C-alpha cells in the first residue's frame, strides 16, 4: 500500500484571482485538450486534513514502534514537536484545496478524468518503487 502522502500533488485547477472559478483541461473523445472554466468550492485538504503540514512520510510511513522511540530518546520529542513535518504537497500549506462545484457538469467530467490519471500515476509510482528494489 502506497502512503497517500507520496501521491499528494497540487490539483490541476488553475484557480482564478477571484477564487470562485478556475481553468481545467478536459480531453474530448479524440484526446484533444480543451480548457474550460468551472465554478469551484474550497474543501479541507484531504491529504493533511487541514493542518497544512504532515510528518515526512520517509520518517513514519512504515509505522513507528516503541523501539524506534526507545532507541533515540530525543526522537519522540522531535517527532511530537513537528521537527519532521513538511509542507503539504497537495495544498502547499493552504489547508484547503479547490474542488469543482457539485453542480458543474464540466467539473464532474474533469473529476472522472482526473481519477483515471491519478490511478495511472499511482501504478507508475508503484512500478518505479518495485524496480528500485522497494517493498510493499
Ligand atoms: Zn494539505
């Protein structure tokens, strides 16, 4: 299982200055790209759950155990203080992310196309890790 933090990336919505709409790329049935403007809403970032930061997944994505903390007494303090925190890669520390407004038909189409692209990226990331001798 890939840690969701490794897959976090900014949304492909180019938010307009008014923060009420944004531009997205939609592919038509011929695979041609079209830019559309869609209404957007702001949602709490699902990756950092609205904190704007999270613990670097290199530190704890495989789970930490009692031994990890016992081995280095300072580690727990550093960990709790957020010394290993990094800025959220999805929202860039903004704590909220743009989502297509629920009533937007183009927004729904874009979301489904984004879902397919996210799956492709997750598979690519998995393949790359396995090729580099990684473990599940
Ligand atoms: Zn975030």
